C-alpha cells in the first residue's frame, strides 16, 4: 500500500497539461477536419468539391500559420503540438455543422436560422475556450 497523498504531492494542472500535450498526434485532427469539410460540402450541393477543398485547406493552412506565429512569439508548445491542439479545437464546429444539418431537416426557415445561429455561437465559444486553455 502506498501512503496517502497530500496536496503538495499532486501534480500541478500546468504539469499535467504539458504531459498530455507530449502525446500529440495528427490523426484525430485530420479526421475532424475531413468530417467538417464533408459536412459543409453536403450542404453546398452545387460546389461541394470546392467547399470541401477550401475548408480543408483553410483549417490546415490556418493552423500552420497560428503555430508558426506561436513559435515566433515564444510559445511553450512545439509546432506539431500546436497543430494537434488547434485540430482538436475544431471539433465543436464539426458538432455545430452536424446539429445544423439536423435543424435544416426538422424546422422551417425562420426557426432554423435562429437555432443555427445559437448553435454556432455556442460551439464557437466552446472551441475558443478549448484552444485558449492551452495557449
């Protein structure tokens, strides 16, 4: 049996966060980005391939630009850790696009616009809060 831990034995939240970020990977952000691009291209029937490629490119090029900027400003995270973090922060937007697709099937136009706006605002706030917690 191990002795009971005291409050000074527990790791700080900052150390726990750094330990989690050491295990970065890019598969999850890739699938999240592909899911978001797919969901948005489903709604754009005429130019689905253009929407898919633009969303995919904007997410990855934007993440790379933010990661380079963070490195230039002296961030404690590596380039790929930042890309991983930003990729997972896109998940609430994927969730919002899925929910808005459901709203478009269930409700009429006026109700759908209000619900979609609320959904997007909540999910954008969630996404920004998730990313800001690591920076």
